[in-house]
C-alpha cells in the first residue's frame, strides 16, 4: 500500500496502524475485514485506518490502534484525551475515505482521495505526499 503522508517527530516513538486495507475480502461489493465492532458484531467501518503514535510503549500503541478502530472518531478523541490527561504520551491519525462520515469541528487534511484527522500534538508534523 502506498503511503499518504510522512510524519516527522521530535523523538523516537512507536507507530502502529490498524485498518481495513490489508486483511480483507470483497463480498457483494462490500469490504469485509478482520476488526469487528463489538457493538454491531460486524467489521468496523468508521474510517479506513488509524495510526497511534506512542512515545512510551509499542504494546500500548498496538492495543490502542485496534481499540480505537472500533470507536467513532469522537469516542476515540475522548479516549485519547483522557489517556493524555493521565500522562500517556500518545497521538493518533485517522484516515477517512468518501464512504466514511467525516468528523465535525476538527481540522481536516486532504490527501488525494482520502481525508486525514489527527490529534493536536501530531497534526503539525504531518506532510502530505
């Protein structure tokens, strides 16, 4: 898969991405992937991918990327905000396409046919290819 952007960070961090772009199949023109939304018991479809940047723990980044993929953008932002208030050094980047509902009241970045949303602490470090 081609990358949409580069991210320059001031220090070392773990990057972990979860999404529907790698392990999937098509059934009746519907993308079926392996990350199941526990509230619907169907593949999560809030966005195409999420990348978690964690300055402390790759394990935490891995857990969060999958968990956040099953939450709406608004729920995900709330979770990240609460974790940041507890001292966790984490950021996130969401990737939406034209089939996903875009978040309201947040700065969005256009990247070709995709739209990117990010937490405040990482947004200025994103460069679109």
